[in-house]
């Protein structure tokens, strides 16, 4: 979709240095070339030089009229999502990305389109129908080139529906429709834990917790007021780096001041964390946060030693006693890069079962839904390999004995920080007695245990 109003504004800002947007076909050809989706086997200096490494999804696309910048583009499930945000200042010299407000607006709009299309990606007919409706939806979401509502799913695809919608001047823009029925509120605190463990004296293990509070509020009224509180146990680590949704009407400033970049002191705000808000119609994340927990949930040690044509492996895992011993799933994956298929495997596990992947380059240790009473499990074994083929995985970082075990797990009804929503503290200023359900979960994210018998790459030491 093109917006002449935006193009005129861009020309006004840049004058003689303005680069016009080419035709759709020419732009697409240039974008595919820049994303290395065509002619990727040819070395093109302005695109492929080592001095120009992209650390973001913002590109400079070379066209006949000059370089178009900033083009925001990324791939997701076989589709390319792209937009060209307006920079409300001169482009020479190029301003820092953080100062271009159009980039965050464009990204929010593209992510809204992703959320709208992604449920249909396996059904071609449904996908085609949705893309056909997208033009009408964009007229509402972004009428003159400025995104007004990035939640594309909540919009009506028919203009008849729009005209029939009652208008209420008190209804905020993010509440796209009104609910009719019994009031109910669902809240889920999802925490993800990242971890890098080295089992070495000279390298510090690192772990990080980050959480999101997801809400779905089905409440009647054009602008219902809800207040929700997050609580921590008595000795729980405080929440930090809190970012709140724009529907939150007010928060204690002390809540937002706690930063993980600064050392903790006794005066740090540790709750309860109150959030008064007017909820959107759909599911949304009320807030995000991080926390500095004292220990990772699972401590591990991985040793891999090469002896001739064989590899000897030892993996020990220990669940910390403070962690709920009830998993939806828990498994450790042990990949073998830059080698052939596993030809011979001898092993012993103290608990769970060991499977070999179909391509015979990955061991999957399924620990299951509980650790044993000792809270410790171990795996020992020897592995030998056949001749490597093109289909076997390679990795430029993990060469020789530099290797890792990656853990995947989910613990329902549990959070590492102890953060929870007190159902009795949820206040809803609307008629009827609402049904309130609150839950929590802890999920692994990039949970690595590196081979202690080899040097781990330093790039992975900071999260």
C-alpha cells in the first residue's frame, strides 16, 4: 500500500536529496536482492562486504533513483513483511535508529499483520481470503499513513460493520468492540529463563529471568476500569526493568525506576505492583519485567572427550530443591556438529530414556515430568560416527570439542521469582461478579550447558 501524503512529506524533508519510491515490481526486485533471496551466490560489494553487517531488520535498498533508507523488512513463515517508515528529519547524515519514531510504529503495524495472518499459514484458501481483506483493514488501521491501531485482528473486515458500530466518546481507541456476557478475567504470568553454564572456575555462569503478564478481560462496558496486583513472596527477588502496556492509567514511579543495569540496594521497590488499566478487547501483555534470581532452576555439567574415533560423553543434571518438581516436559538435546551420522552408541542413563534423532546427529534425553527423589540424573556414553554427508548439520562456532547440551522444559503453575497474581486483589469496576482465573508457568529459553573440557565461545558469555 502506498501513501502519497507520506511521500510528499518525505520530499519536503529531504528536498534535492529525496529518493523517490520506485514501482512495486522494481521495489520488490531490489528488496529481494538486498535480502539475498536472489543472486545470493554472487558477491556484490555494497551488499556482501564484511564492513556492512546488519544487526537489525533495517536495510538500505539500492534503487535506480538512489538508496532507499530505512526499509524495515523481515521474513516469517515463508512471507516477507516490509514497510518504508517516514523519517521526520533530513537523511544526511543518517540519524540513529532509536531517534526514528516511524520505525517502531512500522514494526508494530507489521507485527499486527503477522499476528493476523499467521494462524492461517497452513491453509492456503484461508490465507488468500485474509490477504484479500487486508487492504480494507489497513484503511482502518493506517488511514493516511500513520498507524492508529496495530491490532489488525480486532478490526472488522467489512465496511458495513464499521458504520453500524455505536460510537462512545468514552471508549478508548484500543477497545475496538464491546463485550456482552458474563464478566471473566484470565491472567497468566509467563516467565522464561535463559542460562549459560560452563562448569569452570575462570568463567562465570550466567542466567536471566524475564516475565510477561498476559491478560484477557471479557467485561461489559465501553471503558471498564480494572486494577490488578502482582505479588512476591517475602524474600522474593524484586522485579526490574518493568515496561507497562499503554492501557495502564497510572503506576507508582518507584516501580519503573528499578533497573537491572544497577546493583540492587535495600531501598529497591519490591511490591505489591499495582496496575490500574482499561483493558483492550483482545488478549494483551499487561507488563514485562526481568529479575535477578539467586540460582538457575537446573544445574548441569557436560563433559565431552575425544578418544581416537570415539567421543566419550558425561552429562549430570540437578534440579534445585526450591523448584517445583512437576514438569509438562523436560528434555536435554545433545547435538553433534561437523561430524557424520552416529554409527554406534553405547550409553547408560540413571533416569528417563535416550532417543536418537532421524538424521542421526542429535541425542534426545527425555527426562519426563519429574526428577527422581535425589533430584539428580546422569547420562554416560560413547559415540562413534560414520562418513559425513551434505545433509548433516555443521556449525562454525561449535568445532572440535566445543559443544553444548540444550535444555527444554516447562513447569506449569510455577514462577522462578515466585511472582503471582492474587485473585482476590483483582478489582473490576463493572456490574456483575466476574470469574477470575490466574495461572503461571516457567519455560526454558536458550538454556545451554557448555562442554567444560573445551573453550566455550565468548560471544555466548553475555546474554
